[in-house]
């Protein structure tokens, strides 16, 4: 500590018989910074006040936007639910189809094994008097117009 005729110095203050120096001298750059902070603070405060003030058109637009967003969300959930239920229905019908196919295959196999062709031949020839056609009774012809044969269509003559 430096002593000066009956005074002593602590930190930024000089105590003694002279006038106290309460602040150190300000640097000119600090003054500018403080002034710019004040203007920035004022601008920020003014913008915050404007942001907090909501006028009627803003509230109406905000309400419309919120309602539209809510409608779209509900509609999206409805569509998503509909798709999920349809997927479950498709899976259920696919299972039913698979069961029906397997039952159909089992019935077809049982029918094929049930029919005895020798028995059918015996009944047709012995009980019903049916006979095989001779070679001169069978007439073959080519039909070039269509691949289909219609039952009551005229047979072409050779």
C-alpha cells in the first residue's frame, strides 16, 4: 500500500484528506458499449412487447391454423385405423381361403379315390347296355375358325 500524506489507498478508492475517487476513469470504448447495450436492450424490450401483443386477426389466423391441424390429425388417425382394420380383414379372409382350399383338395382326393372306373365300366356295359364306338362311327374333322366346339353347331361334311 502506498502512503500519501495522511491518506491510504484500498482497491479503487483513495481515502484521506483529499476528495474520494469513487470510480476509476471510464474508458471511452466502455461508454460506447454501454450505450449500445441500452439501445439493444430497448429494441429487444420493444420487440418482446410487440410479440406479446396479439391482435384479433392474429388470434383468428392462429385459431384457424390450430383447427386445421387438429382436423388433419384426426383424419390421419381415422385413415390409419381404417387401413389397419382392412389389413386384419384381408388376413382373416386369406386364412379362410387357405382352409377352404385345403378342404377342397381333401374332398377332391376323396372323390378321386372313391370312384372305381372298373365298376363304372361294368355298370355301363352290363346294366345299361352301352358299347364302345367302332372306328367307322367316329368322325374327326378340323375346325380352324375357333378353338371352342359348340354343342348344337352344324358338323361340316367331308
